[in-house]
C-alpha cells in the first residue's frame, strides 16, 4: 500500500510541524522538500533551500564560517546542518538532516517534528516556508502460504557436512496438524539419509528425525507443544556428540540423543513436503527457514530468531526468508540469502502477514 501527502513548514515556526505514522504497521517514508526560506527577512542573500547553509552562494558561506566559526553551536540542533530542514523523532530523540530528500522508517504512532535548524532565538526574523511532499510504503511482512495440497518448495541438491553439528529452524503457523507434515525434509527419498523437522503424526508434538542411511531415529517432544493459528519459532539442534535439543520460541522443550547425519549429497530436498508418499503436505504459513552446519546455542537462537539475517553468518548453510517470489523463466523462485540453494515454488503463494514477529 502506497501512501502520499504534503505539508508545509513555515520558517517562523520554532515548534515545527509534526508528522505521525498513523498506520498500524511500520512504514518507510520518503520526504522531498521544495521551496526557499530566509533566516533574515531583510537580507535576500540568506535565502536558502532545505539544504540550508550549503545552498547559499559560496562567498556567503565562507563569510559566515569565517566570521562566526562556532555558529552551529547556537542553532536549535547543534549537530545538524545549519539552516537545513531537519526531522526529530519524538520517540527516539534522533534528529535527521532532511535536506532536499530523506527516507525514514517510522513505527506505528511515531512522530517526526520538522523544523528549520535556525539560531534558537531568531525564528521570528525568518520568512518563507518549505513544502514537503511525502510518500510511504507499508512494511507489512510477506510470508509463504501452503494450502496442504501439493504446495511446497523444492531445494536443489545439498552436499553439506554436518559432522560439526546441525541446527534447523523456522517460523511456522499451522492451520492443521496433517500427517507428518514437514517444515523441511532433506534427503535422497524416503528413509534415505533424511533430516526432518515436522509435527509427529497428526499430533501437536514436535519432531526432529535423523536418518543415517536407511536407519532412522525420531526425537519427539513428550508433550503437544505446537499450536494452531499462531506464529511459533521452532528449532532443533544436534551437536557432534549427538546431543539434541528442541526449542519453541527460543526456549528448550526437550533434550535427547540422536545420531549425527552422514556426510552425503542430498538430492531430494523440500520445504513443506515429505520424501514419504504416505505423508501429507504442510498446511499453514512459513517464514525464515534456516539450516546451519553447527549446533546453535539458546542465546544465539534467541538473538536472531526475530531479525532478518544477511546470509553471511558463520555456519549458515541455507536461509530462505520466504518473503519474495520471483519469476525465472517458467519457474517461480524463492531466494536463499546465502546464494547457495534457491528454491522452486510449487503451488504455495505469497501473502501479507503483519503478525509475523520478524523485522
């Protein structure tokens, strides 16, 4: 959703003009200022734009700087551009030089105060005004929605060594607990070196399974910890000694012993789909699916689970935010922030979701 508007900042107003984000989500705003104003109603040589002192004739600039070198200390905002248009975030206190154009992100309810950065005692001697045009784009997160009927993401072959450990994590919203519906399944077919994160059977129990060759071990939470109709951050970790931990929303819910996966190339890899034909596809929404080749600590999981990654984090094998879908020939693709394993979408669709707690 694109928002637009305009307001005027009078040069004589020391209090400035307030602009508030009235949307229920974060919005990225671009402000563009036009017009001129003067810090001295009787001196046409001091007429400037929103860029302030920098927009004056070079000789005027030099004269002011040489005649009053500490002039900036006497402006309302001493750390910002003299005579420039500034915006102060009334929540954080941060003051930004707007100049001719600036882009700022505002949380719901946050207010910017726009004013000329004049000498703090001299606003009554000003003339003119600046017109500020603005546009805003609501930063509603997008996620991938799966309808449970042949909706999934296919990942390319992944030849990754997990001898140093393993972490699989994702933000998940279940609309139903379908039979062994997968968050992720990395393997070479059914019961063939699989790494699986799923709900157990048709229950609300959380499961991490590791297959070594054809022999599988399931680690299932002792209680039904999964919930319908809400976002949950789920993670399973496994260290080189076989110590496994299941986490929900950054809190450990169970520990166990599991075998460490074979170092092998896995060629049948999916988000939202099982390698077993008897299992059902995932029904709900997913975001920020991540695979690491090390066991992350609880502190690391908590620190990163609600923020976007760069893709360059140590040990990160694959990171699929699932917040974009692009056309690539006849296929629909989702990005892997590491650049290693972009996915191909079948059926699933991109939807807005303001409830996702990731920014």
